[in-house]
C-alpha cells in the first residue's frame, strides 16, 4: 500500500526532516491525508525519495504537535476528532481569543491594523480560488494568531499556539462548508477588524464569539457528514 503520488514530490534540500514535516503537515491540514488515515514510513520515504530515518523523526515531531498518534502495533495515524474534541477546542478558543481581543484593541497601532487589513484582503482573494484552500486556511489562522500576538501575553499565546495546528485542521474542514459562499470568509473578518479599528470592544467581542461558535457548529456538521460517508463505504 502506498500513498497517492499527487500528495508528495521527492525532496532534495538541506534540513531534510523539517521539509518532510512540512510536507506531511500541509497534507494533513488541507485534508489530502484524511483523519484516521494510516501513515506508512516506507511508503512516505519512497514517495519523497528519502530514507526512513528522517521520515520517522518527522512523524515523531508531528505526534508531539498533536496531528498524529502512534498506536501500539498499529503505527501512526492522523488524529480523528470527536464531538468532545470539537467542543473543547472551540470553547477554549472563545476564552483565549476574547481575552486576547480585549488586550489587542488597547494595543492596536495603525501599522498593525494595516497588516490585519492585508490579511483580510488576501483571505478574500484566496476564498475565490478553490485550489488555494491551503493558503486560505493559513491566512485565516494568521488573522486569529495575530490577535493573540498583539495582545502581548506570552502565556495566553502559548496556550493558543498549543492548539494552532488542530485548529487549522478544523478550519480546513469547515472551509468546505462555505465553498458556495466565498465572500463570507472575508466579510466576517473585515467586520471584526473594523470594530477593532474603532476600539469598539463590545462589537468586536460579539462578532468574534459569534464567528467561533458558528464555526463550531459547522465543524460538528462536517464531522457527522464524514461519519455518514464512512458508514456508507463500510
């Protein structure tokens, strides 16, 4: 058994392990490698044209990041979200990002606002290009990540960063539910940014909370739809 050839191309670069990690990480986050899928060292090494050793190291690093698990006698598999996982991730996002927003509004400079605006503009462009889904996910994460950075709270940011990649996986999953409404990606982030620029915390907080909760609902729907498809295939 080998992974589809379209997922990876041979690597010939310095810092090999990091590049292997990035290849596999991107494939997982964008859904090219599905939740629950078995990752076979030999197959990945053959596709990438490398030895098994750096692949093994890369998989171990991805396990520490929370994207894959190593099951006894079964090897590495991509994590599968449960309803409880989704509840926990999004409820924690609300707690962290709402506090980050409160602090960020107080510290937002004109230069930082322009960086936010560039990200929002790029979200709008990527949302209209289905082949740019990985870029859309990265931009979406970048917007929320920057709120936490501008908040200037190291421990808060550390907590947010600890679930960043699992959040990216869920954003990738839920972005598919907006495929027929691409403008919504830009619109909600623009409204949040506009409230931040006017220092209207009440409005920014409401928009942010609604945005995260609505994404949580779509994540639950996507999970249930995925389970239904899997049951039909059995």
